[in-house]
C-alpha cells in the first residue's frame, strides 16, 4: 500500500497529537499558490466518508486521523467543525527523492507563503498554522507522485466554515 504523509503538530487542550511522517520533494516548486478551490464544499468525496489522500484537493475540509502514515482522511462539510481546510497544492520538480528534511522544509515554506494569500493575513501574523500532505519516498518512486496539498488549521481547536479571507 502506498501512503502519503501528513506531518502534523496539533495542540489540543487535553493533549498534543503529533503525526510526523516522511515527505517528498524535488528541485523546487512550480506554483505554490495555484488553484484554490471552492472552500465552501468538499470536492473529493461526500462529507462523512473517508477519501484516499491522493484525492484531497483545495476546497476540501478534512478531519484528523490518529494514523502515523496517512492513507485516508475523513472528508467533512466545510460549514461544520473540521480540523483542516485544503487551500492550495503544488508539484515538486521531477528528479530523485531528495530526502525527508528537504521535502518538509520546501513544503512548509511554500504552504506558509500561500496561506497568507488565502487567509488574507501574513503567516507570521495569523493565529492559524499550516500543515501539508506530501508523497512518501515510495509514492515518489513508484507512482511518480510529486504533489503537495497545503492545509490550514487552528492550533486552538476546530475550524467552522472556510477561513478564506478571514484575516485571522
């Protein structure tokens, strides 16, 4: 089974949940701010179902999972409480897998930059944070998977509705 990774650091009142997973990368990114979907409805699957991480797209809202290596995420209606909102995606350039550290560094940088544009407030000024889905080394090599999906979340708890242009 091929998986994608979701390096995750969510702080909750009762406990912190950390999913630290392997990533993907390439020489650079093509366009880290492309194709923001309609964040009002989930596009990959019907709300309440789990969807393969390869189908999560900008505009989808998803809930967290306890899995260390993520293969599916629960898709939820963006109008209700949710853990993450996917807001953009980008592809790494072709080439050999550069290693986990390079993948996560590039994904974090690109997603943070794009989050400011999506939320309407710079990353350093926002109370929100970013997370990302990245290919694993296996999906990079076996499936030519180069796509990173950027997710926004609130470390203080669940989001309700879209945060597009929320300036928070």
